[in-house]
C-alpha cells in the first residue's frame, strides 16, 4: 500500500535533490512539480500509469530522474517526448522551461487523457498532447530535440521518429545502463554523438543519456 502524500516532506526531498543536481527551482516550479506528482499518484490508482506506488520513490525515480537530464535540453525550443506515458520527461521539461514548446505522444488513450488533465490543471500553455503512433505523426514545424525515456530500442526510436527531427536537431534517449548493443544497431545515416552518464540523487542505479544525430551533421 502506498504511503500518504506528505507534501511538506516530499517537498524537502525535491528541494534537496534539485540542489544536488545544480538546479534552481522557483516556488511556482516547485509547487507545480508536487501538483503533478499528486495527480500522478491519484490517477495511478485507476489507470496504472507507473509501477511505482510510493510517493517518496516517485520523487526520486520519476521527478529527480527526469530533472537529472534537464540541462541537456538547454536552448531547445521545440521538443517531442515519444512514448511519454505518465509525462516523463515531458511534463518536467515543460515546468522547467515555460518558453519551450513540449509535445508529448503516446498510443494509449488513458495516458494521453492524463497528460491533457495535467496540462489543464497545471496551466501548462506550452504543452501539446498527441494520441497515436509517432511514425504516423505529422506536424507543421519539426522538432530540434526528440527525446524518450525507457521507450524502445534506439534503432526503433530513430526509425519511428526521425522524420520529425529538423535539420541540425538531435535525439536524446534516457537510458539505464549504457546501451552498447543498441548503439551498434543504429540505422544507416544515424550516429551516436555522445554517451553521457548522469547521477540521480537517492538512486543507486546507472543512468545514461544517449545523444544521436544524423551522421552527416556530426562534426
């Protein structure tokens, strides 16, 4: 059974984690992250958005895990979060960078219904939610960054969503252990630009960011 949602205690864990990550959260951002967590916990009871049930673990395994990757998105203007599920890292990105346009897509209607509720309740005007398969998504303006967290094999991630990446853009996959075999299977025309280990406060597990670009655009 999940423990109670102790907002004050969870807020302390979130603040301390942000400091360890070198991130500065405004009071409004801090509150929105906790509001998002409360919604995730509430909807999870019915829609099974995540296997994590304990709010304290959600702070570490979801919020801080996504926040550990935030600086990799600095300067991005249009981001697509593929297979967003419960909104990670998309919702965290949108709260952290309100001027960034964040699009999230998932094939599961109950998950995108949740994301639309989060957008409405948190007043995230910079969020757009799509329901469907990313390989069928068409947009007026392509994205300078496409990301995913525990979504699919890197080859599938690139093959399914690469058509949505603008010229000069990059793909950032959030992974656990270094996906050496997946990197070796990247399709022709695509290449890993960088593999960056990241550390998540309170989490004793390997985490990596995989940066991928078109081969012709890597200098």
